[in-house]
């Protein structure tokens, strides 16, 4: 449920969650970046808010909801449809397909390690995983439900969900959209991949990386990639919850890739705030597990990791890297691939015959 495709329709939920906290990488972000430690291993546990502690029962409920297509309008689209956790956590399409075969306007970001980001969506409009989970059900392109009230009514109409919610949230009227979102977020906080070769290297195992990967790591820092892609998740410095780490993309509009890959057609953060200073600002994505998440960029226009490195060097750093440097950086990025925790398909509660008409 991370994609929330941009459409021309007015969003039916608040698209400005956390907007009052938003800062750009050109202000607060880069000041923090300059002080940050460049190489950090990914933590083994994702942080959880005080009002939504992670518990096994909640994670299991969240996983069940994550895989359930029945709270889309057609009964055909689930979170899993765009975020395949049996592989890279995305769908490998340039832009995702929702109800009635509609295509969204943005590439589905991976759900793996999203728990370490300070805000969600490409434009950073959702401050938490909990709020993010409420977006796709009522997006007309994605899951297509008219309202969140009607979404939760779908869940309430499935008797098998009642004991699952009660086991997590207690007795009473606990099948709510807020609780459903809390459960999905709890599940997503288990979707983390610490223990990559890079993580082992920075923790002291200097044999974990190949010579080429070490060169790539050095080149990655030398050319300036760590200005944005830093921290344990390579998605920016630690910021307050709800404060997206945003960067102008492209920084250099004269790059040939701007036109060939149509990089400025979507206004990014501007589509949320409608402030000119936010045009083409994007939340900095994680670089972990990139070998699993092609195609790349917000519009899915770049097909290979090799090409993505060249595009970023040109558009963000105004540099043309030689092939050896590109190959070394790609090798380093491969070292950010961590072991994926085993996922099992949940057995969904049975469907009443009157649920989907």
C-alpha cells in the first residue's frame, strides 16, 4: 500500500498529513547530513510508536489485511498487489495497476525497510506507516473504495475478522480503520533486511565486501552520493517522525536524461502543497535491495541499475562517470541487499456471499 498513485482526481483523504513539518533537503536536511556518520548498519528492529507497539498477534492481523483483496472496490487489489513481499516489495512495473486496470502515475516504492523512513510516499505526504495505510483504499486508481468508512464496513462484514481484531485490540467496537492501519503498519515494521554484506562490513567484518565493492563504496562517497543517500537506510538522516527528507530532482535540468526520461512532468511535492518552491521535490528513496526493485525513479523510466547510477550522477551531481566507476558503484549497491525474512501466505477469513456484488 505504498504506491498511492498520483491522479488528477482530488484525493479522498487528507493528502497533507505532516505537511506542517515538511522540510527540504536544501535546508534542515543538508545541515543534518553534514554532521551525520556516513556509514551505519541497519538496526535489527524497526522503531514503533508508543501508541502502536509491535506484537505477534497484531503483526499476523496486519499481514492478513495486507494480503486481502476484499477491501478494494472490485475485490481484486490488495497491498500485496503492488508490494510483492515474496520478492522485492514492489511490482516491477513502471507504474502500478489498480482497480479496473487503471495505471497510476508513480512507481511503487518497495515496502521493505519503509519502517526506517521519517515519512511515506514519494512526496512525503504521510507522516507514518499508519497514516500511509489509509491512502490506497480510497485512491480511485488503486483500490477505489468511496470512503474509509465503507472500507472498514467491508472488514466488519467478514465475520472471521472479529476474533482477530479482538485478540489484538480487546472487546467492543474495535474493527476500525485506525486499528486496521495500526495492524498493517505493525506488519510492515517486520519487513526489514539487516545483515547485508555492507552491514557486516561496517560492523567490523572487513572481508564481507569484495575489493570492487569497497572501491564502489569509496567512489559513492567521493562523487557526492552521500549528500542525500546516507544513514542506515540510505534514505537520509534521522529526522522527526512526519518530516520527509526531500531533495530537488533533477537538480541540473540541463541533463539530457531530464527530457529522455521525462523526469519533470510530475511535480512531486508540489502536487501536495501547490507551492512553487516544492516543485520537483521528492522524498529520497532507500538504496537497499535495489537489485530487486527495477525499474527505477518516481516514474519507473530507468530500466537498469547501471543506467540509474548514470542518470543520478548527471541530474544530481552534473557529472558523467566513467564505466569503471559506474560498475564499482553498482557493485557497492549490490552489497546493500540483505537477507529477507521468510514470508508465509496467510489463510484469509471466508467471504460472505453478499460481500462483493
